[in-house]
């Protein structure tokens, strides 16, 4: 095979990226590129599994549509010459040997489960983009030094379940949680071919991988609005969630004077406004949301005696999340005193912020610009399996534009040229990482 040397030098903030050998192209001077038409066709075909009348998919984890979609993807993985297996947690793993068996594997992929009435690109792009990269390498007889693993994580939308199992933090309590499919996580894992009794075998240790990459739609409108081709993800925000219970006193709405009421819903309304005011009072890109609220007893002629709502805070800085939370708690105490109610906060979920590796960020930026694409450094406001993989080794994420910033909706859309661009950046980054020594300088 004719090869042309391609020089590549890079220094990052934490130290120099060390190249172990020249970066090369194949088939003479022609650059290696993914088959964009094939990638887009595969996305279209996957969208048939769980297709809903609104034009999106309801392929929730552990549903029959999820099982069928996984079978379809396994077929694509085998066609890409990957050695395909299902681990005990139900993750799909497609392995490709490297020329140096002593090197740690590079992992890349995403998920294919959706939210109810979701779209056709969230997770699917990263999953099928990774398969397309593997197929491109196979068709060109291009062998990497590192072993490669395409990973399709199960039930990302229900709490990063597959990647939590891989880092060894999936708890028995989570296994008993009832998923959107109606099955418990425990039942669902067995349904898709995993084995809950052997979950311990899935766990990987910190430092056991060379790197993890994930291609994803932005799920926001920044790239499209600014006419930017590729988002270079700085990190995945921390996500803290609480259940907040407001206790007042239920009483007759017609006979209880306004000044004698202990209205839990009125206090909850003041609390919601407080959350918005506090979160927006601090400079930065943090967000706060009350996304669910329920009043009891829920009758038009009864003063609500109890309200249960959720509070969610997100930011790249865990300390800022805690600062906002403490301010919100302090004002909730004031509302409680003035309204003669009580507030109780119970922590639901905590995902710590996961910064991407600065050296991988630089490689993503360089790879995109070599393709003539524009880039922007940006955070991910949504959670991803990548945040769990960052606990095992260096992690990087690539974003492409989402039309209108719409996601988790049947109207979710990314244009075909942007999808092809994302696939080619993923391919370029993977090849550069394969000849880069990230072991120097740490994660």
C-alpha cells in the first residue's frame, strides 16, 4: 500500500502531545474519508425501529423496538469486521485488533435508546458514526496500533446505566428501578442479552483505556446560530437533582379565609420564581429548572396541602452548583416561614462535571480545521456516557449542529453534510490519537 507521510505537531496546555510515528493516509495521496451517504442511510434505517406517527422514535431501553434496533446495529458492526459481543450489562461491544497488543484500547461510540417520542439522531449519530469509521478502516485495510472498541451503551436515557456498570457504580437500588419500558433495570438487562449475576465482570479500572471518543449532536442551537461546523466540547456539566416536598395544610377552598391559609402550591410558586432569579443572578452558563410539579389532593375546591416538585441545577463547576443550591435553600426557608409551610429536600441524582482532556480537544480542533471546518469550544449541557468514561481515561466529544436547537423531540434534525463532517472528524481524531501518546501528563 502506498503511503504519504503527514506531519502533525501539537502542544496542549498540560504538556506536549507525543507522536509515536508519522500520521499517514492510504491509497496514495487520497485522504481517508467515511462514506457519508452510507452513514445517513444507516441512520434512516435505524429510525424504523420504534418509529412513531410524529416522525421520531419511541425506542426506549428494554422495549421490543430497542431489542430489534440493537440486532440491526449488531449486523452493521459485523459487516464492519468487528468482533461483536454483549457484555453482562447489556452493552454492545465491537472489537478490532490493533497491531500492538500491548497498547490499551481506544473506545468510541454512544447509545441508540431514545426518550419516549424522541428523535432520530440523539445517540444514533455517535453509535452509527463509530460503526462507519470502523467500516471505513476495514474497507481500506487500515490497521491502527491500538485495539479499537465500538461501544453501544444500553439505557443512556434512563440514567447512563450501561456506562455506570462499566465504571462499577451501578447499585442494587438502581437495578430495581422501573424503566420507561415497564421493566426494572434488572429485568431489562437480562431481556437484551446481559446477565445481571455477572455485572462485576463488566467493570473496568481507571487507566485501562487509552481514550474515549463520542460524536454527538449538539442538542442546542449555538452551532447553527453561529454558523459553526464542529463543536469542541470542553466538558460535560454536572447535574444535581432533588425532590422538593412542600407541606402546608389542605382545607376547604370556600370557607378558609385567605389570611388563614397554609397553601403549599402558593409557596411552591414562589419557590419556582426564586430558583429562576437566583440562577440568573450569577454570571455564567449555569442553568436551573423545576421540571415536574404535582399538587395534592389535586381538587379545585381544596387548598393544596402538599406539593412535590423537582429541582435540577447544571454547570461545569461543581462548587458553583453547590453555591446556587445553598442560596436556594436559604430563600426556601424564608418562604416557608412567611407561608407557614415546610420545605424538605431529598437528593435524587448527582452526576459530577466531567472535563474533556485538553490534548484531545486540541486534536479535535486540528482535525476539523484540516477538513476546512470551523470550530467552537463549548460545554455540553446534556449528560452523556462520556462523563462516566472520563473516570477511566482521557475523554473527548465532538458536536455537530442541531437544527433549531431541538432535541428529545420528533423534530430533532441534523443535516446530512453535517453528519458526514462529524464522521470524518471522528475518523481523523481517532487516527491521530492512535499515533499519540497520552500517557505522559496524565488525565
